[in-house]
C-alpha cells in the first residue's frame, strides 16, 4: 500500500495568480509594470521570484495585498487566495485578510515597526487587540516567538525600542510579528538584502524551518540567485514585467531553459568551483522600462539566439514536455546552454595570469584607528567623563604587491571602510605605519602631496554621493584631469571621450546629467573619474553591491581589464565572498577591527580556515541547490567596538573555541600562525587541528556555464 | 502525536457577512464540507456545514423563483451558522485519540482546532483515517503479521525479544484488546527481513501463549 493520496482540498493553492497584469497610471497614460503573470503557491511551498530591479517583482507582491498606491491597479487577471478572488475586494474583508492571513516582510524592517513604541507592545498588540488574548499570555507567546526566531535575550528585547537593536534583529522582530498571526501566506520582498551574510544565513535557515513547521506558503522575492537556491522549492524568473521561466529549484539550476535565466547564471561567481572556470559573462544591454519594451519577445534585444520570429511574435509561457518547467521562449528546446560561446566582441579579462612582481606598493604595519566618542551620561556632556573610543581598526599589518588585488571581507562594522579611509587619507591614523610608494601616509589628505593624492583614488559603493548633480558626465570626469594637470587643457575633452569609450559608455554620455544615468552607468562614470589621474592604487569600497548581477559582472570585468592594461593595484572591499574570491589574489578577513586571516585567495577559501572565515564561507548563499555546504553559525551578535572582548575579539561568538582544551585561553591575544609565508591565521587553535576541518563547500556537478 | 501535528493548517474560512450563496459555491470550489466562520484575529464565530446550508424546501413554498433568488442572496452566513458556543472544538495541544473520541461521541465529522479562541486548523475524520493509514503502512515491502497474545504485562516484550533475536527489523507495530476475548490482546507487527512466512510463523508460535493469526506480504 502506498502513502495515502492527498485530498483535493489540499491541492488548492494558497495563492493562485492567473494572467495578472498590473498598471500604473502616469502622466500621459499608463504603464503596464507586469503582464501575464501566472503562478501558484501551495501550503509549505516557498516560491522564489528572482530578477533584476525594475522587472516587476515587488509589484506582484503589492498587487496581492492591494498596496499599489493611488496610481496602481490590477488591469487583468485574477489573484486567488485560498480559492477566493482578491481582485476588487475592498474594505473590512481585505483588511482582515491582510492582517490575519497574509503577512508581508519588506527589505527595510522599519517599514513595519513603529519607532516610538516598545517592541514588546508592538508585538503584543497583534495578540491582544486582534485575538483578544490576555496581556500576560500575550507576553509569554511573544517571547516564545522571539526565541523561535533566535533572538538573543528575547525577554529583554521586548522592553526596547526599535533603534536600540541592530538591523538584523529588527528584521527578526518583524518576522516574529508576521508569524504571530500564523499567516497562511507570507510575502517577503528582499528581506535579507540589507543584512550581513552571517545574519542572512540565520534568517534563511529560520525561513526554511518555519515553512515546514507552520506549513506556510511563502513568496520570496530576491535579486540573488544564491538566496533563491537556498530558500525556494520553486522559482519564477521575471524579466521586464513578465515571468519568463518557472521551474522547481532543482530543475532551474540544473537546466535553465530561458536564455535570460542562462545569462543570469553566467553572471554570478560560484563559490566552490575552480576560479578559472568561473569567468563572468555580463548580459549585454539593460532591462527596458515598461514603456520601452520591444515588440515580440521582450528579451530579444539582449538575446544571443534571436531570430526573425522573436522580433515579431511574443512567445507564450508554455510547458516543456516531460518536465514541470514553463518557459516563455520560442526556441528553448533548440538552445543548448552547454554549447554557448561568448560573443566575439566580448572582452573577458582575467584569463591570463598576471606577471609576478616583487615591488610592494603599499605596506601597512600595526595601523590603528580609534574614533573618540562621547557617552550619554551627564558627566560626558560636561566633558568630565572618561574618554571613550571606538576601536575601529586594531593593529592591522599587510603588504600589497604592485598590480595585484587585495580583497577585504567581513561583516558590516568590522572596520573595512575605516581601513581604506585611513589609507586614502580621509581619516588620520591613530597609530602605526602606512607607506605607499615608500611615502608615509598616516597623515590626512590635506597634508599630503598632490602627487600622492593623484596616485591614490577611490571608487565608492554609491557613486551618487560623490557626484555633483548639476555637472554633466563630461565635467565630472574632466575635473580630476584639470586638478592634477594630467595633460594640457586643450586635450582634456579628447581624454574624457577616450575614458568614456573605454568604460563602454560612448560619446553620447558626455552631456548627460547624473540623474539620467542608471546605477551601472553611474558606477562606470565613478570609475572613469578615478582612473582619470592614472593612479597606481584604486581603493574600491563595495563598488558593485548596489548593482544588479548582470551589471555587476560587467563592472567587475571592467575593473579587471583596467588592471590588466595599466597594472593598477586594487584594494577591493566587499561583503560578498564569492565576488571577492573571483576578483582578488590576496584576501584579508576582518572581524571587529581585527585582521583574523590574511593570505592568497585560493588558500583562504580552503582549509585550514580561521574559525571566522569558516563561518563566513558557510553563510554565503551559493547559486546551486545541490551544493553541499556545512552549517557553521556564529552565536549571538557583534559586540560593541567601544568595549570589544579582550584577547581574540571573536571569543564571545566563536563556534570553534570548544576545540581548545582550555577555551579561556581565547581571552588572551592569539598568536599569528603561519600556514605558508604570506598566509597567516590569528587563532589559538594549532594549525594541525584547523587542518582537520572539512572544506565548507563541495560542489559535485561541473559548471555547465564554463 | 498531538492534534497540532496532524490537523490541516490554514483551513479555508468564511466571514460572517458572506452570503450563503457565496458560502455554498466556495464550499464546492475548495472541496470541503465544513467551513469555520471567523472574525478579527481569526477568532471562531461559528461553523457552516453542508447540512446547515440545506434549506428546507417547504420554507420556500410560498415564494416564486425571483423571490427565492432575492431571499437567498440576501441571507448572510451569520444567520444560519452554528454559533461558536455550540460548536464542538478541540485544542491544538490535545492528543489525536481525544479528537477521535470527541468526533465519535458527538457523531460529527470535523472539529475546528483552536489555540485560545483562534482557529488554527481543522481536524476531520478523514484526517484521522489518513493518520491511521500512515501508522500502519510500511514504506518498504515486508511481512504483516497479526499475533494474538495473553493480555498481560510483559507479553509484548517477549515478542519484541524474539524478533530482535532473529535480527529482523520491525518497521511498525500497533495493538489493541481482542474484541471477542477479553483475556487476549491483538498485536500487528510489520517485519522487514529476508525470511519466509513459514519461518516467521513457526518462530513466533514458539513463544508461549503467542499465536500468529494472520500473515501476509505487503508492498
Ligand atoms: N508608483 C509607481 N508609479 C509608476 N511606476 C512605478 C511605480 N512603482 C513601480 N513602478 C515601475 O514598475 C516597474 C516594476 O517595478 P518594481 O515592481 O518595483 O520592480 P522590482 O521589484 O522587480 O524592482 C518599474 O519600471 C518601476 O519603475
Ligand atoms: S523567444 Fe527568441 S529572443 Fe526571446 S528568449 Fe527565445 S530565442 Fe531569445
Ligand atoms: S582564538 Fe579562540 S575565540 Fe579566537 S578564533 Fe581562535 S578559537 Fe575562536
Ligand atoms: Mg523590488
């Protein structure tokens, strides 16, 4: 006898969207932000929605709860929740559904929290006001739910205000609040995008557990293929307002059918695969705006397989025979991802190994940066309190050889940005040495020689913040050229045009204003500006974090190309360990102001690991649902940098401390253990013990994109 | 084995202001026979069943077709539902056998499952049958053996020890008092082993007072 079959009523999806189109009324007409969306989510399923920004992911979620704003409306199709059509439902019933049965978690937790109300009161309100529960019972239930979302010190958190806890904790409170109602449907729009990988990993674990325990149907929106591989059972890929592919998570990653899905997979580096096999291939062009979509297939202007029919006839979402996969492409059966060849005009840098050079361009020794802070007590206000310091960078030492890239990784607040700001001279070092081209650079920028400033440039995460909004692109790039007298005045325009071309922007961008550029284009201008003075060293602070994956790949390739051509040295800060690995020859892992491990990239990503490196690697979402990844999670939260733990700063959270016969030794400074010359680990655990630890990631399949 | 582990979570529900026409079509749309009616915070207000929706044809005798339509479309769920205080419910922390007893004693087919006053699930007779099935079904081929033994402490242990000694694997086991003989107890064991039916029968019959009443292969 087999398992009893599921009953008909169990097969009715919690959410069933059919042929949905949502339009926004705009000046002079309306735009259809999404079209022809069909999907269903059953109990206990987690349906990922992935795609680049502007593809209409959020619009789908908002349509469900009718949060489309004053100008948005459902133009066609139906949205059934538990078998009832929600389209056109208003008033009481919709409000009750939204409150009691459908919950939404946004990227920014503060969108759901009241800043001036105690967290405990906000949580309890859900139970006391709506469910009529007594205050004391509600208190107990809320604490239990906070514990379920792994909130440290739950009872205490109840008596705090939102701003008194970290962003990751706020997001957990929001998830706990959503779950108190035991919703049948949970909509999550990029809920971990603003969080550190370690926190993200914990939240994703939690979502997987909750889905099983509460049998909740989850719609999970993200731009991150790694995240989608980890949380979803099914995935829908959106492009330009349409769903172009829908499949189980295994199928989607094993044999993506739509050229766009295949292109996305080629854009992202994958941890665990050989570095040389993971060349990034950006998708040319960009997502068209809703009012600029081409006739025929929306993807054709960017598709490598486009034919006549694609330009004329819009493909329907159709199922691929013998699979559960749906795809919106005329020719997917004929397309074999394995035999894809990069277009000939695509420049793919980084394939030739760099020349070995011995010259050290930057050397930092015992560098320290403390920020003076004022406490809140009355004494402090009158300047009588004890002086307090944020110990942002402690005793950092490393060398960077000319022409190479040093990647710096670590959670937010670990001192990455302070370190590069000190090097570039935006901050004055508290102590220690830093030499660039043999010159002392512990002073701040105002005291530096102009020549030195010219040789040291920076690219920021958010290029907006450094661009004058009323200057054209041409003027922005010309400024450093003039300032550093790089060339005679009359040649400047030509040089700017040359830089624009090398950024693949073209001359037509010369007269554009920053607001007329997309994120990726702005970042190209930022890079062109940094390059203008022909610097020897460029510091990049999260230069691609705010960009979509296809754009990200293009920018990374561009930086690599520049490096190849000019022999520029790069320092590359990133929270993304896959990107860093792809990009860097050397990696420096920081935690709470301390360097924990430093060495050649290949060695950092393989045992022996520093316990912190191991935890970081274990948290990285890998765009491959079959990848085996060890689960090593840090306990608790990052302690305050004003009073960091003594000895090894990781000792309050270290998952490997118990390997030591006397864990108390971690309260003293660990030794720098040398794995090889140039690879060091800062930990009390002997190397032989660390070597016994298994690799974090193992991927069995070959990368078909390679 | 508690109700909360086996109930259907996130049941279909109705609002008290829905019309009975809506209720009727919703019921057939989602293939259920019972719908809890809830208010704010999913608090239980009542229950609609197939039976509550049966309208006594006699009561419509005096009306013509148009009047019937108007009469029915104006009628709200709250008017005909079984009110919360009369609905038999079970708490999510109850044992499943208690839920079964409640249904048998009250001759009802379904129980709204509550946590406090909030509806968190539904438990139907069918759910219970499904669980019974799961309890007894094997996932691998094996032998299903019914053994009759004296109804006294220590007898099950003897059977277990015997099976253990042979190195056979027990996949599942269940028992209940013999309904025809109150001195005996019937136990059903599922054995997975590379062994013939005869061998099993013979081995178990050797335990004093034990007797194989039925043995068969299962897939
Ligand atoms: N309130 C609005 N008015 C007009 N257009 C909008 C509005 N909100 C979103 N859009 C447009 O709809 C499209 C889809 O946006 P969105 O759903 O936010 O995509 P995603 O979540 O995938 O980034 C975009 O082109 C966006 O500019
Ligand atoms: S329909 Fe044509 S243009 Fe569109 S994805 Fe398929 S092959 Fe490419
Ligand atoms: S020194 Fe101790 S606390 Fe620090 S990483 Fe090593 S084992 Fe962990
Ligand atoms: Mg969005």
